[in-house]
C-alpha cells in the first residue's frame, strides 16, 4: 500500500495520454477554437461533480480547506487554456514532453509555501525521470536538436497545474480525496461558465455548431470522461504522496502518448499530423530505459 500512489499515478497518466491524443484530433480536425473546447470539458467536469454531490451528499469542508480546493480547481481549469493553445500549434508528442515541467514547479511551490522536502531516494528518481523526459523531448531534424515552439504556452500551463497539485495535496491532508474530487469538479464547472460573460466567446460557441454535430460532441464527452478518470486517479495519488513526487511520473505520459500516436500513425499518418524518424525512435528507447529505472528507484526495488 505504501507505493499505491505510483499505480494511481501511472493510471492517471495513461488516461490523460488518451485525452491528449483526443484533444489533438478534435482541435486539428473538428473544433476551431481551443477556448470553446475547454468550456465543453470544464462544463462536463462540473456536471460530474454535481451528480456526485447529489448521489453521495458530500459534506462541505472547513472554509480554509474549501478555499484551497476552490483555488486548485480554478488553477486547474484555466491552466487548460494555454495547454490547448499549444496543442493547436504543435505535435502532441512534443506537447506531452513539457508536462514534465510540473514536478519542478510543484517542488518549488511546495517548498516555498509548505516546506515539503524530497528524500535522497526520491530526489534521485526525480532526476532520472526528468532525464527520461528530456531525452524523449529531443527532436532530431537534419542533425539539429529541436524543441517544441509551444514551450511558452506550456510553461504557463505547467505552472498553473503545479499550483493546482500543491494546493490540492495540502487540502487532502484534511479531507478524503472523493470529497476533494467532487468539490474540485464543481469549481471547474463554475469556472467554465465565466466564459459566457464574454460576448466574443458566445460568438465562438455559436459558430462551432456543436449541438448539431453529435459525433463531435460525443467525442468530446468521451475525452472528458478520460480526463475525469485521470483526475480521479491523480487525486488518489495526491492523497498519498507530495505533488512533486506524483507529477514526477509525467514522463510515463510522454511514452503513453508516443505509443498511442505510433499505433494511430500505422493506420492514418495524417490524422494527428505527427512526424516519426529514426532519431526520435532512439531517443524514445533511451527515455523508456530511464523511465523504468526511475520508477524502480521510487518503489525501492
């Protein structure tokens, strides 16, 4: 049970990898405005929170804890916008790499606000997993190493997600993760509705004609479910381990995304607009080795 957070964390990142690929497909082929897509995901997440509240009658946490959960939900939701803007501009495998910035931000934020400190074993694993992410992030093009041009968007997204993770981990020292999950979902849903105050956004929403495109809306629902399953496992992990440690498993999501996009590419190379070459495959192999070594160190094997 001591290392269940690793299992929960890996399951979260697998679900999120499915979501990442789905995000890319919809934004590349079906939905023009990332902010509209974010609104759909946030609203569906809010609906799941309301349903959970009605079914299970979750208690209202103390004010200080509720504030932490609410802030976590707000940062989580609005962190999705720079992420989706990056997805619109770059290959999803490259975008997935930069999620590995979250543990760095999480550790710094947790140290500044809550004085959390990693053990030596955890720090070693942390370095190995980040090294795996770095190797997987290198794209070889004509002998030159190139990194994602979406780094600015992802820096903002990762910083906001790191705040979410640290605040939620602190809140779950006082409440169980089902309570935190439901109240986070309700906060996310409420945050999404703020967009409706903008006339420009309402025009974007109208122009997408989503309610008359049932297949697109259905796809968004399925991706939202994958996102919520990932969030559920992630919050279960955060209830057992510090945010920096939980998000050190981000490199597993990179490899999951690589795997899924490779399988999709075997059937349709254009649908996700991904490029694969020998240099990238070598980098992925080394990244895989470092990933499993890092996980072994984390589990104490």
